[in-house]
C-alpha cells in the first residue's frame, strides 16, 4: 500500500467562493478524498492511475492564444470527452 498523494489522512481541503457573496458558503472545508475514499492509502494500480492522470495535464508556464488544438468526443484514445491540448507539449489543457 502507498500513502495517497492527493490528501492528508484521507481528507482534502477545498476552498469555496460564491459568485454572490454568501458568508455561510465561502471558506475552507475538509472533504473525504475521492481517490482513496478517505483511507489515506492506495494500492499499486490506484497510484499508477493518479500518476498517469497528473502526467497528462499541461504544466507549461504560459499558453498563448490559439496555441491549442481541439478534439471532439472520441477523437483521442487517451481522453474520450472533448478537450483542448497545448500544441507545444501535446498535453491536456481543458476537458469538456
């Protein structure tokens, strides 16, 4: 078993901001990790899936206007849903 890299002891801190100011909704909250289901532990397969997902995203410091390609649903075997990829690194910028 491996320690989940996405959470701390099975919890993830999320920050919420409402478009319309709402003090009851704005702020930080702890939620159960969706990756390890709150256990804080992952098996080999789960960890490999997380690593593969992280590696598919573009981490370039700057993406200039129109330096991306659009893929329709089903056009790419790695990501079925329509998405945008950075032309320079070929990695995903946005899904859906």
